[in-house]
């Protein structure tokens, strides 16, 4: 529970879209509310040179993804990615977290537990790990294995689905690094650094 970047060589990073009410997918995994939303207008003031103390922008996919060497994804997210054509992770190592998945997919390595995933990432020299999937992000956050979080908040409430965040046995403190909004889709994107937990008394 007290893991910090000083005890492992890689950074755990999250970059994910979420509805305003905290869901990353509908109960059946459906995602069109995020990927193909109905058109509507969003009133977002354009940044201007005379805006005082404008905050730094959040990370963008175009700069985040190329800097990633490894993906660590939950089995459910892996099953979604298998429906994508082409495979979106060429050139990246991919570790799938699953207690039971049996696969001959040579593009991925299966980790049976959080501890095994952590060992694989370290042994294989991962430096910047993209952790994806709700349950998987929750497990990594609870274990102190996430260092930065970028969340793209979609302007929609979907009422039910798979949650991005879950129960914790302690607070996770975050430090705001950047934020911006995009007028075409009304997304508000926020990047936080996770403040490492300190060893308790
Ligand atoms: N909105 C977005 O940007 C976004 C991003 C990514 C994914 N998604 C969507 O979100 C959904 C997936 O999220 P999810 O929360 O349902 O699942 P997930 O985290 O992708 O996968 C859950 C599975 O991962 C394995 N797992 C998780 N923690 C584990 C642990 N500590 N030890 C061993 N195995 C563990 C388990 O697999 P086993 O049951 O095999 O043991 C578990 O059932 C999909 O519909 C996906 O398309 C959305």
C-alpha cells in the first residue's frame, strides 16, 4: 500500500474517457456515448493571450500514447480491443491481467495476479505503462501503482455501467497538472499526478 516510484522502475499511467457520472462503459460494454456522441453545441471560451493565469493543458493522446512502452489491460478491455481492426498496439508490449484467460495470442502476455503483473513489468524493463480497464485501474490505484491519471470527462450521464473508480481503504491525493476543454466534443480533460502514499506510523 506504500509503493512509490522510488521502489519500481516504471510509471503507471491512466488515460481514459468517463461519463460525468463516473462510468467507462455501459453494462454491456457499449461505448458510443463516448466514441460517437450525438452532435450538440458546447459553449467553451477559447483560450486567449490575455486570460490571466490560464492553467496548463492536460495531456493529449498524441503526446501521451507515443511515450508509452507497455500496456497493462484488464481481460475485459482486452476483449474489446480484439474487436478493433487493426490491432492498435503494434510496437508496444501488452500485458493482460486475468486469472483465467487462456490464449495463443502472441501479441500479449497474461499475468494471473497483480503481483505477477508487477513482476512482469519490472523484469521486462517497462518504463511507462498505460494501465487500462476499470477494475484494473482500481486494483493498481489501490496498490499504489498509478503515478498519473488523465481523465476525459464526456458531457453525458449514462446512469449505469462499469465504474472507473471504486472502493479504497485510504484517500489517494492528486495534484492537478493540467486541464483543458475541447469545443467540438465538449470533453473536459484533466491530468493529475498521484501523490505517493507515505509510510504510516
Ligand atoms: N471509456 C474508456 O476510455 C475505456 C477504456 C478502457 C476500457 N473501457 C471499457 O471498459 C470495459 C472494461 O472495464 P472493466 O472494469 O469491466 O474491466 P477490465 O479492468 O478491463 O477487466 C476486468 C478483468 O481483469 C481481470 N482483473 C482485474 N483485476 C485483477 C486482479 N487483481 N487479478 C487478476 N485479474 C484481474 C479480471 O479478469 P478475469 O475475470 O479473466 O480474471 C477481470 O474480470 C470494457 O467495456 C471496455 O471497452 C473503456
